[in-house]
């Protein structure tokens, strides 16, 4: 599917603005992730277009996002995820490109739920000021030596269910880089169903089940960390099957 065809399909959706999306902010939620090849996207979008509206920002349905992720020198956040720790964090600065907004964001995964906190910031930066340090300390509950470890960029389609309190994001053109290392996934779609409580009757969940696409658990941060740093710095035995699965999707072998 070409990107022009994608835009034609997305143009059939009823638009929704950022202001209208307040009812589905879902800063505390359950997340269900799915992954598939870009060539399946047009069919999936056509199947669910009567159920969802599409976020439109400054005339675009596929806005760009850029993120700078932080971890400690031992990659504690990565290791917590890899080891299946139920109480874990991610810290990043994210730029919402079309809106030209930057936020320092902390995602806290606890008992199967995701709680996101954020404060607006001015730009990307390698070091935090006193206000940002206080914000981080408040939510991490301890002083952590945070260093930038990864840049990530992608485009996102955001769909909002017309009746259910539910948001669906579909990320594509996914790229990771840090210093002289870069990894691209131009054909991989990572979708995330964000809900107050898990609802398997969601149109998208039902569609995924009908297509035999099962939920999977792996964050973009962990995917990028492994691709950029490899086994020289990171232990990722538990992720190897998932990484193989995602790389097969990228190559359209799944």
C-alpha cells in the first residue's frame, strides 16, 4: 500500500480535534499491543472506519513524534522490563512535531496498568533542571542517575472510538538511533489499544482476533534498545522470540 492510498482511506474517517479528545486522555489505562505488516493496514482501516474518528492536527492525519529516552548507566528500566518486573518505569522527552510541543513524560507500569504523568518542557535536553528533577523524583520515588540512551521517531494514526472510552494508535515509519547506530522498521506497524479496562469486544480487538493476530508485549523502547546496543551491553534472552517475530513481520515473512 502506498502512502497516498493510506491518505485516501484516512480521509474517509470523521475527524476529531485534540480539544475534543479530552474524554479519552486515558492517562491511567490498560494497553494491548499488536504488530503487523504495513500492507495489511488499508484493509484493517477500512474494516473499522464506521466505529472510529481520526485525530487531525494542523491538517494531517499522520503526525510525527520524536522521543529521547533516558535510563541509568546499568539500563535499569530496560532490565526491569526484561525481567518481568510488575512495577517499572520509562522516562522520555517527547516532541509532538506538528503541535511543536515538548513534554517530559514518565510512564509507570504497575499491576498491568499504565499511568502516564507529564510536564511541558521547552526542548530536548541531556540534563534536567531543578523542576524536572523534582518531577522525576516525585514519581520514581528515588534519585536515579538518568542519561540519554536512545532517539526514536515515528508517525502515528490515532483513532478514537465514537462510543466507547477507547483510543487506538497505529505507529509506522519507526526509527531508532543513537550516536552512530541506526535501525529502521519501515514496514512494521505497532498498534496499541488504550482502554480504561480491557474490553475484548472492541472492534479492533475483534478484528485482530479474526485475523489471528495475537496481543504481544514489547515496548518500542525495549525494541530500540536491543537493536541499538545488542548483546554487548544488554541481556535480552526473554525478548529473542519477540524480536524474531517483529523482524519477520518487517520482512513480510510472517
